[in-house]
């Protein structure tokens, strides 16, 4: 029998694991300790400041393959502004409205999560 401390979803557990395949005598079961509270997580770093306007967000988790616009560029609604790779597929992220790009918060090679702001359009 071996004892391990395992953390699952921020809760710590003390578990005992029996090794299989060896002639190990059976021991009395060990009562698992009550879960100990996980230490408080450090506050997240503030996101890069976004420009004024309507944000264009990541529709899914993935990697930025290309940023097709620059700050100050004028875009039309539906125009591809970012190329996002997700699940081995390249996906164009379109502009959510027509206007001027006021900020870009990602660069080629960045990893983004669903809902992350990629750029803003005013």
C-alpha cells in the first residue's frame, strides 16, 4: 500500500493505493483525511487594455496564425481580420461590424480561449 496526496479541482485528498501483482498482505483500510482547502489563487493579471469600440472575441480556443489588419485600418462587417487555428483547422474570425480598428490585443503565435478579446473596432 502506498499513500499519495492528490489535488482534484482545487481539493486535496489523501489516498491509499494498493499495488497490484505482488503478494502484499491486506491491511486495514486507512480513513481518508478530510479535504483541506486549497490556498487562494493569486489574482489574475489584468488583460491588455483594449481600445474603445466593439470587441471582436475568439469564437473558440486556439492559436493565432495570422492577424490580417493593423490598428487604424478600416474594415467592413464580415471581413476576415484574424486567422485562428483550432483542432488542426484554420478559421477566419470576421469583423463584427464595419469601422476602424482601434486596438489589437493578440499577435501571431498567441494562444487564446473562447471569449478572449482579439481586437476592437469603432
